[in-house]
C-alpha cells in the first residue's frame, strides 16, 4: 500500500538537499555546496526509504531527499503493510485491550508528526485516511503523534517510566494502554476550542466514526462508530469540552 504513487508533491523547504543514492546521510554536492531542489518544484515520488525512523523520498528527476522537505512533510502517506507472522500474543501485531489479548491485526506503516513512522490498523485505515485527507484538503493537516503501539513498544515505554529514565513519561502497563487495540490515535493538538485541529475534529470526526474518549486529552481520538453515529464528538464521560 503506497498512497504516494501517482500523486504530485511540492518542495516547501528552501534547504531541500539531495542525498546520494549510496548513502542517505551524504549530500550531492555542486560547486562546493549541497545541491538543492528549488522551492515550489513539483515532484513525483517513486520510492521511499526509512533511516533512523525518518522517511526519505525519491523523485526520479532529482534523487533522494528528506520527506519533511515536502509541503505537509509527506504526512499521512502510507508506506507498507505488515501482516501478522505468527500468533505470538506479545508480538508486534498483537492487539490488546484492558490487559487481555484480543487478536492479531494487520498494520499499515504511515508517516506521522515530525517525519516519524507510525502504525495504523488496517481495519480502520479506510476511515482514518479519509478523515485526515479531508482535513488536509480543508487546510488542516493532522500530524499523528501516536497510533497503534505494539506490546514490545509499550513494554519499552513502561520500563522507562517505572525506572524514571530520562525522556519517559507516565505509561500504562503493557496490555493496558488504550493505544494497543488499533482504534486510538493521538494527533498533535495542544488545545481545545480555537485550536484549528481540535475545531476541525470536533466538527467532522464523528462523520468518519471518530470521537474523543479521554478527559484532559483533546488530542486522543478513537474509532467508535456507534457513538459517532449519534453525531456526538465524545463519549458522555468526557466533560472537558472547553
Ligand atoms: Zn492517546
């Protein structure tokens, strides 16, 4: 699943450097300076690579450049599909809810906030992608901060939390995070009413099956089509609608 094929992207960063085919950490040089792709250049992306969790894109006319040099930063483009390889209940495709193993799910690798890789559940991908693409078409790009978390990644976050390691925040026990069932998505939203992304989701997310489910977390939206079908943008226990 490569959503970027047959689309046109625009170079937005004035320092869009071209990387060498052999080594994405090295620049193509011209007259002693890194060769740049001019701002406003339209490109077709034909391939992608991931290095240090960041996404690089290849345009046939120029070569490789970092995904965040594009307008909207290659946001919410899908790169690959990961099918379950076995039935390991603590494996990378294992979905959990409230301490219980649910099932193995297929994951889609997607570009999130800050040009970082994230994962969404294939079951809801159609609804997720329609929503974020509609938002972007309305001029409101939706950077994904946290999508599906694997059991091993939640173990990692929890280990860092209980051991007070630098850079780690409060994290649920493995199996207990509401990001382990494939239905919960955090967007880069730092406010309530008046925040353009929050306002857009409040107005449009229910039509796509998504609602808010956690107090004091305006960024956290879940696919809950039954609640959303009533037109509500949140479950009743969420009361902090500022
Ligand atoms: Zn969340």
